[in-house]
C-alpha cells in the first residue's frame, strides 16, 4: 500500500539532528518539538479545555479504546467528532487501541507497566503479576478484549480501529499495532512486529477506503515496534517507513533504562523518512525529551505530568536550596511546604504560580480538594509548554546542545555524587 496522505510538515530549522518544525492539521498548526497532553477519555483530568489551551498546550491525545467503550464512537460522531464533543478547537491525536493490547494483556500477566518497568527507581504504579488473568487474547487477524468496565467481549481489528478513529475524527490517527512487554523475548517480539506490519497494511487500506467521516481530512501514522532488539527495530522502521503513512510513531517496549531507550532511538530514527513527523509514544520526562529531540523526534505524549500533579508532584527545575532536582519534581504533600508562602516557581507565568502559594496548594491536596489537583495540573502543563518553547528557540538559534547540557549536566553531576556518597558509606 503506497498511497500517502501526509500531514504537511516543514522543518524550519535544524541543529544537528534536532528539528524545529511545523505540523499543519485541519484544526491548526503545531510548532514542534511539542508536548502532547493526554486526554484519555476526552478530557485532561481536572482542567477545562480553555485552561489547557491557556497553558500553551497545542495538542491533545485521546484513547480510542476507552472512547469506544464510553461513550461510544457513534455518540462522539453525532457531535461532529471529538473536537466539538470536547469543545477543543486545536489538534487531537488518537491512538489505535494497540497500547491496551499490552496494558490489559501482558501488562497484567507480567505485572509490568510501560514507564515503571522501563526506568527502575521511579515511582511505580505497576500491578502485581497475575498470570492467566489478562483481559486480552491476541490472534493473527484480531484482538479480543474483555471490557474492564463491564466484562463484555469486544473484537478489535485494524479495520475496526480505523472505523472508530474515523468516527472520532482526530486530526492524527494511529495504525492498529501490538505493543509488546519488556518481558517478551526476541522471538516473540519479532513475530509481533511482523504481525504489526501486516496490521499496518490493513490499517492503511481501511483508512483510505473509509474516507473522512467529518468535514475535514485526517492523517494516519504508522507505528514502529520491535522492543529493545536492534535488528527488529531497524527492520520495523524500514518497513513502516516505506509503507506510505503520513507520519511515524515510535512505540512499544523501549528498554529498562533511559540509556536503553536512547539506544532504541539511535537504531530507529535514522531509518525513518526525513520528510515525515515523528512521535514518541508515552514518554515525556525532561531528560527523555531532550535526548529524543537530539535524535530527531518531534512530538511526545505522556500521562506523567498530569498524573503526578494530581498526586502533588509539581514540575520544577530547582529545589528549595537552588540545587537542580534530579527528577525535576517537588512533592507538595511534604510537611515542609505547610508554611511555605512562595509559589511553586517564581519564574513561571502560569495562573497557579501567579496567584497561589505552595502552602495553599499543599492544604488543598491534603484536604483532597479538586481545586488543588487542577492548579497543580495547570502548572505542570505550563512547565512542559515553556520547556518546549525554550527547546524550539534553542534549535532556531543553533544552541540546542548547549541548552541540553545546561539542563541535564547539573542533574547528572548530582546523581553521580549521590551514587559515590552511597558507595562510600
């Protein structure tokens, strides 16, 4: 299948492999590199669309499988698509349901999660392994889901995924794929990647056969799989890159450490077409954003900034003592903030930092007031938007590498020192 409907994507500046680009969609232009906020069920949890837009967020990511279960794709279609359903007039992406093949299948059976399993030492939300209790059965032609909502049975195929995503009407839709577990071996990972390639061809055919459901065009991205195995990743990138998709998504298991993920990107990105936008699925922590941009990735999505905010984890570059934060995060639930009258970040121009103290935010979060979750989320969204603005400016000025070292070197130095101190003790 070679018919291509690319999103008009222009590289405006390049600094090494890092790209400053512009992605044009039916609902507006996205300046890249860009962070994509996750609106799994048609909303960024706790923040109204206007507040999300005011944070500088350009793009949202909704979940096809969850929107299919509730409220149903046809309900969304009756509104004219997700944009009108959500009252969000900017670009939207939808995934294919492929991540749920992992999260409701091997994720349950192996007791692993995409981020927690990848980066040991970070906060883990991974469940205990429950062999034989997964809610997914993967077959050659389809995936059978048992709904986590009511136990009903549902079949997803590439054709069904495309039909749902045409009804939802996101600007960018993603081909149906299988996301493998970090615990799958190379043999299974290769078999899965090859199945994803066959599903990619079926997705392309169905996407073009269905045509636009609403009064605007959509663009289909293909997904590169292959786990943390070099030959499988390179093969998948070549196959997907040559199939006629309008953009590239890099998905699946990316390794057990940040360094392993960077190797996966080193294998993958050079095999992808230069003219197409590249999206990294499910990863957007600060070090990973810098390292992925340095390798030529354009957009990123992750639930972490908003999920952490709801639990009191607010993004910041420096701690109370002016030292760089290893995880770029303050925990506002800590008792030391009970009487702290400062904003989260005095340099931040978000609504939260301009109006509220750490003490007040801690009070709201400890009291389980929803306003606290909203205000923390607004700050984290603005932090990510400001970070991406700074990265874009650095690429344009030819100083991206300097910016990356400025942000990451102090953190790495602190981490090395802590490691040395721990070893000495």
